[in-house]
């Protein structure tokens, strides 16, 4: 979600997913070795506490983030804080702040935790609303030197609040970025908004697979890249959680969009196989 996006025009798939979202690690990615937990945040702590600074940093600003987003991302507890019930709340608000008409938050593990390969998962409850754009995604840790999209990007979950049953999973790299990213939209039976679902990717050296509640809905391999394009998913990435307002991907809010809009994150976990 760091640079220009446009709506995907790829296949719309129907997927049956187990209700409610799982919480146990599994090896649905097809690897033979057992998965071992290497990093997690369970968001335990008093209500109003900021995300753990040993795990998360804030991106702050309201410059549009390359996507014509309308929010000013802050580091305030009003926009990102524990709810006291073992969850993180990222809250988009309609308010004037720093020259923007909306506020929200975007947190990342850059410089604190980065990994190559494994299962990256988060159990999330998503908000509805025209122009609301929550996401859980991974970005190449070499972005400062390689730039985007050469660093690579893996969108574990993107969501348009006006389409409350549809999840989007995508990769971006050189020659397949922005509106040309390799992605799939999946309509999930039972919907996504207002209930917890488990969003995950299983990332291996030659394959990335996407899941909702352990139901696979997308897969990308080097053979899927455009001719001559490079597979840039062979180095560490960091994690990002955010709720954008407006932008090319979701469109702008309108009179039907209620505020505040809250994304709840029950946990984020990263597993790896022996030898990864």
C-alpha cells in the first residue's frame, strides 16, 4: 500500500471459509516441516495503551501515501490503542488534523522485526463503509535502498468497506505493480465485515499462497510473472497494519460512511519452518 494503486480487474472468486476465524497454527501452506512461532503480538494490556514500541512503530503524516489517501496517520491513542480485551483497535475518524479531514493510524515492524518466508497471519474484524480501506501487508525491508516496487510487496489482506464480503490478495514487484499487481478478489461466504476472520499467507521460496480461515483463495509463483520480470520475494519483509480513508483503491467516503470506523486486531503471528 505504499505507492499508487488502482482497482484490480482480476478474477472474482467465490470461497467457502469456516465461520469465525481460527486461532491455532496450521501448515495449510503445504510444507512438510512443522511451523514454529517466531514472532507475535497478542495485544494484551490496559485499554488506551499504545501498541508495544518494541514491536511496532508508527508511520505519521497526511501526504496521501502515494494513493491519494485522505487521512492523516497519527501516533495518538485515539487512532491506535489496545482495547483492554486483548485486541488492538485502529480507528479512522472524521476530524480536522494537520490539514486533513480524517485521521487514522498505520503501524509497522520496520527495524524491529523482519523475516523471509513462513506463515504470516492476523485475526481481524473489519469495518464497513464506503471509502474505508483496511489492510494487512508486508513490505521488503530493503525499501530504503531498492525503492518501490523493486523491494517487493505482499498484500495479505486488502478490503474495500463498500464490499463487505470481498477480500483482495496481491503481490507487487518491478513490472507488476500498482494496477498491474498479481492479485485475486475472493467473495467470502458469510462476509468479512463485523466478524473476526483469520487472514494469512504462506510464503515459500517459489510460491506464495493466500488464506481466509485456512481456505486458500490465491497463489502466485515465479511462472506467473510477466515475461522478463524478477521474483523479488527472496529477502526479509516487515509487517504493516493500517486503515486508510479514501484513495484510488477504495474511492472516497460519502454521506453514507459512518465514523468512527474501527478495525480490531486480535493477534498477529509469524511462523517459520525449520531451515527457513
